[in-house]
């Protein structure tokens, strides 16, 4: 079965490269290191000018919709105007200064984009966070970051008020709401009255721009600090080849606004190319709404975590033909080849995989038009140079398991994080010879394609074999009984560890005999991958433990297993 996935071979990217738009934002080369860069003045305002000169079509820059039929369409001109107002609100009304930090905990409301660009104009370091956070998550983030400001909505404002006394650095609370709240500044009315005249700071490319908290899959979230270079990276030729966006494209990135992928996929990527950014408010994750949205609007590209595509496929059994959709991208978690192939079969649209971290942004991927090798995360995207390395930073031979390393010496590439804020020990720990060690395990093949095996801590060591959970999970995903699975090591007196699979069953298999199903699944894994990888233990569960960004917490399952010893 596995072989047949390799059945489709689109031409390599250089044969089907489309003419890319945005000469003005294409003035940098892959390894350029301009001293100054600011996304607002160098990119956004460039497109505003193009719009004014009639050199960009009539499509909006931002197109926002919700389930109630509301719609917001802003041109680049309006984005420039409104984000300048936002910058003035921050510096004049709130008294925030260049280098101050603003925690940004908003759902997908249009204001999110004004705030991010407003912060970039004023040099305020923005720190996105998901609205799924609870009071203790917010408290942790405000305390470790010593944020001077916070912006959120009615839903979380009471939570913030309950913990504000424990955050001495916090001096400004901004509310995005149609109502006012005591002790909070009303952002919507402030924007209306603020001046649209603002002079953008002249930021150095390597000045800090944003702090992203990691997902906390393996412990407390870490603060990864990024410079303006992260935004510049989207303008570099190799990165432009990744999505090959034109001004007529409409990109929908369904990432939570609290994650680095949102800042890239919902902002830097589309606007660098002068494309339209599409947003659905999507307060709850609903595959039906996502599917209807792809039908209703002329969305040409869609970017989302694998779970989004998986849920659409599971909920809708018919074939899916979306009128405008040309290409889909996924990342953040491993994408089982089975799902990748099923998406292509049912929609006629290719689904390509990217890999990245809060520390790195998008590090590798299958560029648009490049041959897709199902199960692989594609090749490194310059200026990143990815190599598979050992614990000392030596480059390993091809097809050998090791750590995914990104070269940082002699020069750190544009777009890689500056450091873990306030944590020089952790920052030094991830430096490994000439490389930054991602802590993820993979192999690289002859064509430079990278094959993910698992996080370092998730690799299972059984009777001398090293087994990556992803390979086993991918094999399980091929079986119709498996909706989702997580594979971890479980203690064993003889083998030290054995492979254990936690499996969520698809509805049709819930009533099946579980012992028989266990045997069937074990047999299935043995038949599609090296037999030593098969799960000797299987447990059926109703759900898997996940982080607030929806990633499987294998470490929690592993702890449970070892706690039982
Ligand atoms: P923490 O560092 O706090 O434990 P985290 O690593 O999950 O959390 P993120 O920076 O949000 O936080 O996630 C990056 C990680 O996500 C990568 O290191 C990798 O393990 C995983 N990941 C990203 N893309 C892919 C992919 N395409 N396939 C498999 N795993 C991926
Ligand atoms: Mg991490």
C-alpha cells in the first residue's frame, strides 16, 4: 500500500514556478542581512502605495467573516491608516514605549491585525497567546514576561482582573469589546479618535519584535524571542517559492492567533506578496463550518494543523470539490501519509507538509510544485541549512537517525529566534557545535527530504531498537478503526520498554470486540512497517491528552505508564 502513495509526481518547483508578485518586497536575496527592516514600513506601506498607484487589483488586504453574516474588508490603505492609529493609542494613550511588552490574547477579531502591525510600527514587543488559556496560564505568562500591557476581550477580562495584583509590571489593560469595563481602556473607541499620523520606528533587523510562548508539550512554555528578521524572512526568494503567492490569491490560515504560525500564515506570508488574507472568526472549531467556508469563498490556499483536515475527512464522507482551492498546507504535528493521500483523493488538491517550531518559524517543507513524498516534511528552506546531527553537532550520514539541527555558525540565519528570554542556560543548552538543536529526531534522504521520527524524549528504546512514535502512529492511521493514536514507551522487565498505543476508535468500531481489534491492529502494523515496531500493548481511550494548542502530550501518557510500575 505504502508504495502506491508515491504514485503522483508533480513537476519540480522550478518547472512550475508561477510569476511571483511584489518586486518591491523582493529586493532581498536569501543571505542578505539588511541593517534595518520593519514589516509595517517596508512591506505593508509598500502595498498601500501599489494600491494607490493602481498596481494591485481590487481585492482587499484583509477579509474577515463570521457565522452571523458580518463581514470586514480592509484595503492596504485602511490597514496602514488603522495600524498607525493603533500605534498612537499604544504610545500616546497607554504610555507604552519601544521595547515594552504587550500580551495579546484575542480571538480572531480584525483588531488582532491592527494591534500586531501597530506594535511593529511603535517597536512594542507583542506576545500572542491563545484565548483557550485559563487564569493560571495567563498569570504565568504575565509574570515571566513582566508584560506592561495586556489586550483581551470580555470573556477573559474578569480572569485578568482576578490576578492583576500579582503582576506588578502590568500598567495598561486594553479591552476589545462593544461595552466598556471599569479599569480597562476601550480600544475600539480609542482607535476611532486616534490620529492616523504616525512615524514608524526605524527598527534594526535584529531588534526584538515578538515573543512567542512554546506550546508547553514537554513542560512549562518557554519564551522564544524573535527579531524583525522573522518578518523579513518571508520576503526572501526561497521563502517566496514556498507558497508562490500572487496578489490575486486568497489565503486562509486556520491557526489559533496565539501561535507563531498565525503570525506567519495569517500575516507575514500573505501580505509580503500583496495577497488577500482571509479570516473566519471561528469561535469554536467546527469542521462543517470550515468545509462550508471553503465552498462559499474564493479561498485559493488553506493552511491548518493536520487535525483540521482529519476532522473534515472524518465528518464528510462524500467527495469534496472546493471551487477555488488550489493548494493546502499543514504542519505543527506529524501528518500521516494515509491522511495526506486521502485528502488529495477526495478533494483533488495536494496537501503538503511543513515543519517548524516557535523557535524557528517554518524551517522546512515541501515547496509548492515540488514532489511530495508522503510522510516527509520536505526539504530545508534557505537561508536555513538543516542537517541531521549527533549529540556533539557532527553531521550524520544520509538515512541515519539523529537530531534535526539548523546551522547557526558562522552566521545565524535570518528568522531563527534570538534566545529563550531570561534563560541563558536553556539557550546555551540547545546550541550543539555549529547547530541549533531542535530536539526533534529525523532522517534525511538523498534528495534532502526530512523524515520526522518524533521528539527526542518520545523515542522508544525497546530491546536495543529505537522506535519513533510517528512511524507507528502513521501505520495505525491507515486502519479504518483508528481515529487518532498516540504511541509511547511502556515499562517492561525484559525489553526495558515496549511500544504501547493509546487509540481513539472511529464511531463504527466502538462496539467491536476489543481483544480481537487489538490483535487485528497489531497484525496491521506488522504488515505495513518493520514488525519490531508493532504495539505490544494497546489501550482504547475516548480522548488523548492535548496542549491548549491541540498537540498530543505523549509525555503525560508516558509518565502515567511509568508511574504504574
Ligand atoms: P514545548 O517546546 O514547550 O515542549 P512544543 O515544542 O510543542 O512545546 P511548538 O514550538 O509550538 O511547541 O511546537 C514545535 C514542535 O512541533 C516541533 O519541535 C515538533 O516536535 C512539532 N512539529 C512541528 N511541525 C511538525 C511536523 N510537520 N511533523 C511532526 N512534528 C512537528
Ligand atoms: Mg519545543
